[in-house]
C-alpha cells in the first residue's frame, strides 16, 4: 500500500549517536559528515540581519544571488553559466531529485561507492537504476569501459549519469584526463550528466575543474553552501544548467520546484549573497579549512593503511572509504561477515561509529565502510593547528579502530 522508503543512513547514524550519548556512552562520531567549521562571520551576520525578510522569492531564486554565483564559479573553476540557467533551492539534494523527476522514465547510472541518497531518489522517481562497478585498485573511479558495460543493461531511451567528486564516501577526485575520457563516452551515448560538485571548493590542491568544461552541452552541475561554507542546516543549494537546455526540460524543473519546495528561504538567500560576493575574497577561509582537513585525512589514511585496512588518501572533502577485506578471515571467526556486522561490532566494542558500505550501494558481504573525519571542534587558532591538541577524538577513534583490528588478528 505504501512506498518502502528507509531513513537516509547518514541521518539515521546521527540519530543513533545521539541516543547512545544520552546513555552517557562516549561515542566517536565518524558516521555523520558535517563540517565543524562555522560560516564566515559576515555571512552569519547577514543571516541575522535578514531574519525579518519573510517574503517568498521566485522559484528559481534571487536574481542577484544567481549573478553572484555565476561570477563566483567562473572564477573558481571556469564553470560558465548564464544566471538565468541557475536554479536555487533549499539544498542541492532536492535539486538532484527534481532533475530526476523531470524525466518520465530513464536509466540512472550510479557509480559505486555512491552517496546514500542517489539510488533511493532514482527509485522513488520510478527510474531504472544501474550500478556502475568500480574497484579499490582503480581508486573507485569509473572509466569508459565500466560505463559501456553498465549501459548494456539499459531499458529506456534517456540515460542519466551521476558523478560526484571529490566524492562522498571516498574523498577522491578525477584527473582532467579521466574527466575527458568520461566526457567522450557520455557524448557518444547522449548521456545527461549530473555532476555533483558540492565538495569542489574543498579540493585540497585547488585543482577542481567542473565536468561541464569537458561536456558543456549536457551537464548539470549541483553545488551549495553546506560543505565549503559549513552551513548544511541552512539548506541552500544550486543547479547550474547547460546553455541551450531544452525549454520543456527547464520548464519541468521550475514547475516541479513550484509544486514542491516553492523557493529557498529568503533570509538564507540574502546571507548567501555575502558568501558568494567574491571567490577571491574567501581564499583565506577556504585555505584554513582545506589545510586542516588534508592533515587529518592523510593522518587517518596512513594509520589505517599501516594495519592493512585499505584506504586511498583523500583529495578533498572530509571522508575516506575503508576496505577491511584483508581481515575477512579474522572478522569471520568473530561472526562478522557483512559491513553491517562490521560497523555494529566496532560500535559496540569501541564506541567508534562508521557507516557500512551497504549504505553506499555495495552488497552486504563487502567489508567496507565510510569514515567521516570531522569529529573535532573548529580550532580557535587555525594557523597553529595541531592534531594532538585540536583533534583528540580523531586520534582516539583511529587508535581504537587500529587496536580493535590488531586484537582480532591476535585472537585468531
């Protein structure tokens, strides 16, 4: 009678952590990915000062904000988009769903591992979900061969590919040559690409380039304030449409928006104008974040790799994707044969919370998990950041995982 829709795993894990904390249990929260950094002071001030602005904006979003976003992303990564082809909404999550809803039927290609909401959204929209397999040895990156293999299972004329880089849950990005190769096959098969670049501004080496630069004719880029500006709960996202977008497609997107979310919150849009005033004006703010996140991410990857938990050093954002496959025998002797078992066992015995790989599209027997390395408070003095001083929970949590795996192997 009713649709079967499970709660988003990332939101569920946060609820579980709070419940355990209410029982006075110490939990290392590596499960929920939320930036510990506050938005810039001027952005917070703008939100406070606009609290009285209660009127609706247009469905598409404030025009001045869209103009600022256009200039901001052109400076950031060469993304060229007319302000009239930008949609602003209460979060990029609803925009991803809106894009999928605009199609009556489509095949949706989702590379694994993938963010937890892509697949449920595709299913809710009534589409045919096709998982694109990737492998640890290939850095969890898709390539033309994997795409060609996936589209053998197509059912419909329309095809949507969702890219996400730097990625959630892996923290990895694509090189220009890899993006070019994907663009070639996307063009050959007339694939609509949704390029989720919500973590683009948190690329550690500042090398992020929009996929739209390689495939401008059919790429929609999604982004927003939640990650780089530390404002996830404010709910402000944007979709950058391609030039020459079909009139019917654009009208469908705006129409769906008008019948669902109506508009992004007006006070938040006003604050966003401050955030997007100048890309060059927020360089220090971004550099402080990426410098800290890179140090933490590399520390975690190094420590875990040392005990043969497979991890690729992150290139952006605040996630790493763990592969426990080399410990399968020891874990199996403890009755752990799935990623859910793995995460439940780790939580019960150590208090460390990570998210099972089954939430990211893998079969339950794959022994993987996502770790979000953001269980720390924003440092007061970012220029003198030290892991031991500013991130004691990160260090404790990683050591608990390392010791737990070590104990398992000794006992076995």
